[in-house]
């Protein structure tokens, strides 16, 4: 029961991080796209990818080890 709650917490945290990084990217793209902003969007995209993999991994762990 504790494991399921912990995995659910990690899963929802990763999903919220997905939306946060997507919002950051949307805000960055609306402004002027100079070299610094493009590098920042690239780094944000890597963090978005990490959050997506985290959501996928924790979702699969919830299926395998959760309730």
C-alpha cells in the first residue's frame, strides 16, 4: 500500500512537471527568439523529455507493482 502511494506520488509529480516545462516552453517561444532563448528552449526540452520518461516509467511501475 505504501509502495502504491509512493509510485502514485512520483507519477503525478512527473505529470505536473510535464505541464510546467510545456508552459515554460510556450512562454519562451512567444518572445523574441535570439540565440540565448533558443539554447534555453533546447535545455527546457531536455527537461521535458526527462519528465515524460519519468511519467512513463512510474506509470509502468504502477501497473507492475501497484494495486
